[in-house]
């Protein structure tokens, strides 16, 4: 035993390292991974969970929030961006996928059971989008939207045309301004209509409902896919395999979103969720 310790000390001296330094060298990151995402509450949750997962696997991970259009373009054309777990399909981001489908690899759904549409508080008495125009004054003539590059916003503009909603305009903003407007209206029992998607923490916080969409502008059930760059499997096979195995439920995602909404930092909320779900972590890591 004394001989072994002596040999290790000699090696450390030769390499100019202390023993703790040698241990750190043994745990050096396997490499870097760059992910992009749209800064929606759902994608903040999923991207931070995947970041923490890949860090557990030994990688240094950088995540960058961008617009939806930039997210798709980055994965398709920027070889330094490895992928994203935020592709809402087939409706919301379908037009982006059509443009770059030959330049990316679609790993399939990481979450199913999502939905987009126009959302009102349950106390609002109308049931369908085609009733909005007749009640435009009660909604102050506006639909409260999110960032202008979102696919949900383009679908809302399509709904304005398809349903001839000439008495309403779509107000651009962000996820935060949308939920702030919703919170203020609910507090004062006022009528409000917002662009909405599931999963989102607002459905757990307030009684809300989707307006019926008889023209099917917003499509039916959606799913969220993982999209990676073409050469990822060749360049980083383990990262490709982990991203390919990543799949969870709306309830899983909602738990992380609620922690963030309650004030926890996204990275901390992701690590907390992973610590509470070791079986899923092992499965995703292929252990």
C-alpha cells in the first residue's frame, strides 16, 4: 500500500499535479454540447432538463435562447449547434421543418399530447372562435399574443382571416406579457383571449378553456420533437443516443414549469426534477 501511494505521488510530481488535481483530470468533460431553444416556459423546462442530463453524462453544455426561426436555421446550417428539443409539430413549426428537413435529423417525439389555440378564462361565456367578433368590445378588440416569430402567432393571424375577425387585432409581446395580461384580467374578472399552448403552468394556476376551432386552423393534438444536426451521430454518438432516448410526459414537464414559476431558477428546477426521477435518468443515459 505504501508503495502504491509513493508511486502515485511520484507520478503527480512528474506531471506537476496534486492527487486532487489528478482526480479532476480523470473527470474532465467529454466534450461540449450546444443546444438552442425558444424561450417558452415549456422549452425552458425541457432544455434545462436535457442540459442537466448531459452534464451528468460528463459533457459541458451551453444552451442559447433564440427565436423559432433562428432555432431551426441554427440546427440546419450552423455546425456548432448540435440540436434542440423544442420542435412543435406538425402545425406550429411545420413550415420551418418543411424548409430544412433535408438538412436536419428528426429523432421523433420527446413529448406527446400537446395543443395550441386561443384560450379564455372559464367564466367567459363564449365557446368558439367564431363568436369572438360579435364580442370584440368585451375583449377590448385584441387577442393577446406572444413573440412575433412564434408559429402560434402565424396561426393566430390565419385565424383572423379564416374567421373574418375584423374587429380584433393580435397584440405582439412575449410569454411573460401574455401571462401578465391573463393574470390581471382573471383578477378583475374581465374578458380576455390569449394565444395558448399545452403544457403550460397557466392551466394549473387558473380555470381556463380553449375556444373551439371548427375550421381547424390550429390543428389537432401536437407533439414536441427532438431535432439534431445531420452529422451529430457520427461526431458525438453518445450525445445523439441520449437525445434520442429523451422522452417524457406533459405531467413531467408541468412539474418543472411549476417549480420555475414558483421562483426556482430553471437550472435548479431541472436538477431537482432529475434527482427525484432516477429511473428515467438511467434510462435516458442508457444505464
